[in-house]
């Protein structure tokens, strides 16, 4: 698996309710200095994510994604952009433009930044 494929798989893993509900796995994937600019306008830290995601409603429609583009900033840092959405009654809902920064720490890739912006 290439680095690009691995990072995309990690990004998609974070869309999975299994991972979102798994505190230990989230703690591995999310860097200690992580922060997020949410589509709501809120700023979230790793602590916020570890508190919020495991308590999410597990019956919500699955998050899907497409149009991944990766840019290598250095061998240990990647910038990722893509589109996320949920399929509700066959329609794409909650369509958002997403970007993330990933950093390799001791052989483990971790997300250090994320931003979501809803498309209107």
C-alpha cells in the first residue's frame, strides 16, 4: 500500500461509526496537538474529539467521501482534500469540502488538523 492509499484509508476509517465509537483507536489516529475548524464554526481539540465522537448517534447515515487529492509537503507530512456527504433517500446531503493535515510520528500516521466547510 502506498503512503497516499494508507492516508486515504485512515481518513475513511475516521468516517466509520466503529472507529468513531472507539476511544482507543481515535487516540492513536488523532495527534495530541490536533485541532479542527468545524463546519459549525467551532474549534475542536483532540480532547473534544475523544469526548464527542464516541457518544455520537450510531444510527446516523454513514459518512461517504470522494475526490481525494493528496499533496506531499514533506516525506512525513501530507495535505489531503476531499468531499464528504451522507446518502439520505438516494440524495447526497450534508455535502462538505474537507481538508486534513497528516503527520508521521514514530511510524504512525496521525491527523494534526482538519477543517470542514459545508457546500451550499
